[in-house]
C-alpha cells in the first residue's frame, strides 16, 4: 500500500474475498440493479455470492459514509445508521462476511464513481485488507442525456435553480470528463479488472440492463435464475419537474408554511404517476456545445477502457422527440398539481403566487 493511503486498521476478515464493486455512475439504472440484488440476496448466497446488509439493504450508502472526510463519526447520518465509528463499520462488515462463509462479495454504491481522492484512498485501505481481487464495474451514459436526468434527481432533493442555471455550474466541473474520472478510479483503487459498460439499451446483453450487469460482474449468474423486479424509474415530465422546483422554492422562501408541504419523498411518486408529457432538456445548440467538450475524452474512453477501435463511445443519438427546453408551469395548470399531490389548503395561495411569479421570469 502506498504512503498516501490511510494507516491500515488491524481489522481484517478471516479470509480474503473476490470483491465486485459496482461504482455507478448515477442515473445508470443503479436503483434498479440494487433492487434486483436486494430481492435476490438469498438466491445469490446459494450461488456463493454475498450482497451484504451491513452497508445497506439496497444501496450500500454506509460505504459512502465510511469513505467520507472528515471522519464519519462526526456525520449525523453515520450515527443514525448505528455505526459507532469507522472501525465499528469495518468490524460488522467483516463479521458478516466471515459468518456467511462466502468468498465472493458484491457491493453497490453509485457515490464511489464521483468520490474525491481522499475518499478513494479510504476505500483503497479497506479493499486492500478485504479483497484478493477487485472487479470494478462502471456504467457511462451520454453526457447530455445524463445532464437532463440528473437535473430531475437534484430537483427531487431540493434544487431551486432552473436547468439552464445549473448548467452554468456543471460545465465547470469534471464530472462528465469520463476519461479523467476513470483514470482516477484506476489509479487510486488499482482494481484487478475495470469493466466499463455503456448505458445504452442497444448495447445491453440480450437488451436487458440486468443481464448486462450480471455479465459485467462475471459472477456466473443469469437473469432468468433470479426473481424479477420492475425497473425503478420515477421519471417526471417537464411540468412536474417545474412544479416540484417551485415547491422547493416555497420551502425556502416561506419557512412558515414549509412544514405543511412535507418532503419530496411523498410527492415524487404522485407526480410520476401522472407524468405523461414531454421531458425537460436544453436547446440543441447548448447541448451540441456541451457534448463537444467531451468528444476527445469520450474517444479515449472507447479506445482505452472499452477497447473499441472505432473510438465511438455512444451509439445512439440524443433523444430528440418528446422533449422541450421550455421550463415553465402555466398557472392555469396549478389546480391539476394541487389535486394530484393533495397539498393542504394553507399552501395553495403562497404556492400560486410563486407559480405566477416564476411563469413571468425569463
């Protein structure tokens, strides 16, 4: 282990395992994959594969908290998960592995993909003690398609800026430089194998995300051997996204009525159930300029990490039908959303005021 890695703990499992780390990236079917693994935990165990519960029953969020800097002992979410310390997390994880008697372990947390260097160093310190081999699995999605999908996600957790405003911040980040990010993961974690897959249905094994993922893990399991789960996809149309963004604004600007609104966790499924309209994106010229930034990094990923001599990372063009770049909620449509979400009467007037204001904002 190099000197930059954290000092090794004395903790270790009784035997090293073959470890598969599903590192994301986000918005590439990770929730669906985690739901499949969760539902089939016992079936996987019968095939000699442990999908551990200590880091989390579905998504292994505990791993992300473990990797955090400062130490997770100071993070409230860590304490709420009943880990007394990072060492306590390690001990419980290693105990679960030892008690299972299994030597193949699969962990899944999309936060690994974008983790900062110090967090990856902490993960490396763990995998060095845990694993005799590490297979790192990463999915990549067209950057312009991912951008729109990711915006939906951040609105669901409280974003108040419009997509075009958030875009100005995103272009300054390296999140979408896939070559740079994969290079960091390879250098920091030094996996035995780094498996990079394209998040495109046309590329999936048998046209199935689940079978493609199982193929990527090389664990010898087929989709038809597992209990099926529906794809986890609470997608919102442009109107619903804008309604939810304005609800976020209401919480921010009117803390006096915010408690009556509740949280988005309950609102999103209601909105998803009636989201049948066009999907929010950006104007074509902005998307073209955005994608041009990643042309060379994408070519290098295709050549170096996937071994595709064509240098073409993505096969499908961006979605051009059923989309809009108009981010506006017609005030006349508010009653529909109030009925859908069943928000209490006391928030109707202040919410309507915000909808009318935002509809006039260019």
